[in-house]
C-alpha cells in the first residue's frame, strides 16, 4: 500500500477530528473511496505508532482526541532512516571536527524525540555500541570556517585569510572570491579566484590560520565549473593541463584496484596473468606520483614519460637513503 496514500488519509482523519466533525470509518471511507478496514488500520496506526489519543464518542458516533493539544509529529520516519542519519553524523564529525559533534548529535536527538511510535524509537547509546567509525588522520577543519565560507559563497563576498602553502612551506595573506566548497580524501577545500595569482585556485581549509569575510562583493567566474575541475584533479591536487596517465598493476595489487569504484572516464584493461592497466586523464600528476609510490614494486607508470621519470628518480633517492 502506498505510504503517500496512507499519509493523505491520516492527515484527513486528523483534520476532521481537530475540526470537531467526529468522523468514523464509514464517513472517511465514503469520502476518500477506501474500504472501512483500511481506515480502521489507519486509525490503529495513529494510536499504536503515533500515539494519537483517539477515542470513540457513542453519542456523536465518531472519533475525537482526549487531548486536544496533541498534534501529528512533524517528522515521520522509520528506524532505518534514523540509523542512516545517525551514521552520517558519526562520519561527518570525524571529518569536520569534534567541536561540531554536539550540534550534530543534538539534531539526531530532536528527530528521535519527534518520533512517537515505539517501533521507531532508537537508543542512540546502543547504536554507538553497535557501530564505530575509525578516527580520520586528515587535518581537522573548524566548523566555523565551513559556515563562514558557506555564507561568503552564498552572498558572493570576498574572504581575506592567512594561508599556509605546504609546498613552499610559507605563510602569506590572500584575498579570494570563494566559489565552491568540496571534500576529498578526508579534507575540505574551497575553490576561489585568488587575487594574488589572478586565477582560480583551490585552498585547503585546514591550512587557513585566520580569516575574515569582507563586505566587498564579487562576480562569479562564469567559465568556472567545479565538476570539470574535480574531474581532472587527482586526490585534490591539480596542475595546469590534463594529460593521459597509464599505470600497470601486477596480479596481486590488481585485486584491490579492480574492486574500487573509479570515475566513468577511468578505463581498466585486463591483461594476462591477472594483471591490469588503469588509464585516465588528469592534471594532478603530483597526486598520482604520491599515490603510485605507496604500491611499491606492485605497480609501474607507463605514461606520461615525465611522470615515469619523476617516480623512478624518487625511488632511486629513497633506495639511496635506505642504503
């Protein structure tokens, strides 16, 4: 039976009871063209699951509320939906920071309290005993910066910030026009037009020491597409031009590469002996380099030549250090 139709009938039963019309199964069934048994099931659902204080008045031959202050719950969800939301909170606080945990869990408690039925009551402490999310090693992000940058993007306001550039190991002041927030590999980033470099750049929110949303407004870069930028980045890293990358994996490592969910523009070619090659286009060669090296002897960069040379040189220097 359609849940939408049941909700429509419940709302109509509630409307008529609240209006003092004293409806019953016969009158509701006739008006809404449903069977008497269906309306009785709706009434039972309201009493058992929503805890509606419905009683029958013999003189008026209809239903009424013994507590006229009772109202239908504003949120009607099932146990599975609440568990899913709880788990999303557990994951979110790992990547945003523990300072936001209280706010997120408060939202779960409010939703749980709005659900009147016994079947949908969820013990949050029991959930915490049954589920756990490993602590992330990613840089924590202050929830205030997410909220401030969200506001700046919505209102198209410039942001002034003190930013640490990890590659050069230096702090400097930047003013940007923030366009888009995104999460990748456990870290939050913001796309923005950098006034210093006069081009769109991405900035790691965890490397911002201080920031201020300015009153000055900006016009969005019409040519910028977050989806297109991310499609050619690799693990949050991107250079200027996208190039074709091809990586070989031996039979052992191919087992794990094969089970991962890759974007549509990534191609896997199966080879003899269980080996495979992964081919894609990206402008994030620095990210690919770091990613490939963690697989050691189980992988080999086939293209482009400059990436192959960089990885080989890095491995030679690493071997020399161990020797």
